[in-house]
C-alpha cells in the first residue's frame, strides 16, 4: 500500500489479502481455538481449581460460629508476635472459621499434616484477599458471605496468610498464620 494511491484505494479492507498474511491469520485462528479447548480441559481436569462453595450469611451469625469453634478448641494463647490471638487446634475433618477484619486474620489454627478441614472465610468490614502460602490458595473474601474451601495441608510448618486485596492504610500489616504439625504431635 502506498500513499501515492488515490484515497479510494488506500482503504485497507479493499486491498487483497497476501498469502503470507492469510497464513498468519490461519495460524492465529487455529491457536486460539486450541487454547479455548485447553482452557475448558484445564478447568475440568486441572488441579489448580478450588472446589469452593459460597453462602450468604450475616456478620453476626458468622462471628458466632467462629467464636464457638474458638471456645471449644482453643489450646493456648499466642505470644506477643502472634498478637495474643487464641491458637485453636480442631479435630481433623471439622469446620474451621477464620475472620478477616482490619487488619488481622483471626484466630490462629494449628492443623495436622495430611488431614482435611473445611475452612470457612468471611470478612467483617471490607473485602479482603486471602492468600495461604505455601498451599497457593488465593481467594477474595467478601463481607456477609461464607466462603468454604477444603484444605489438606501437605507439609508441616508455619503457613503464612496474607491479605492481597488493598483494604486500607494498615493493609501491609494484615498477615496471619497457621501451624501445621505432623500427625500425633
């Protein structure tokens, strides 16, 4: 195409498609269709997708459930670095409730390696991000919703919880933890 051509011939859609250009269009179309099929396959068979459930609740109802678990299974209170939070050791297979609020994840759980738990998450004020490392779980936690995730910690140690959704001036301090012990400890 040239600027010397008359204006009616400078319109690109009036120009014939070159063989090389048509080849690249065909490659891009085939590749996009292949990726579309792979996205569906990854969604169905991939292990990266959380099997989570979400229920509508109220802040009061959720806080009462969380407090009941804390009252029943608290084994000790955390140190100064743990903000004097209760450390809760529920039995395997139980429902555990974690509250996100400015600027804490409450309480601290002590779980057993290889055991499955139903982790319930909710926020008491604003939307927060829940990132559990090294499990690589990442979910947005909304107020008035109970997000339920089945977790099975596969290695012992300290798991970090980080809020990765900006929630205000103290966002950078919104961290929590979970302890995972080997069975029988």
